[in-house]
């Protein structure tokens, strides 16, 4: 499980956007978003750099925690 600090998330739409973006690249990915902590946890075979880029493409600032 990889954890990312993600800024700019505030609602259910944000959760869906990030989850769908990651799962578009890895349909088997397990994505868990914590809006309060501003973190996203991802269990995926994708490299960390790819996951950060996918989240950034959705318009959020992301960095490995």
C-alpha cells in the first residue's frame, strides 16, 4: 500500500475522480481516500511516479507520504 499526500480534495467528486483515474490505468487497484487527512492510499502494481502523475492529471497536488 502506497500513501500519497494530496492537496485540493474536498468532496465525493474528488474521491471518485481520483479513484476512477487510478483504476483506469490499473483496474485491480485498491484506492482509499481520506479527505480529512488529505491522503490517498493505493495498492497497485503501478510505480509511484505513475500514480503521482495520474493524480496530478486530475488537477490535484500529490506527493509520496
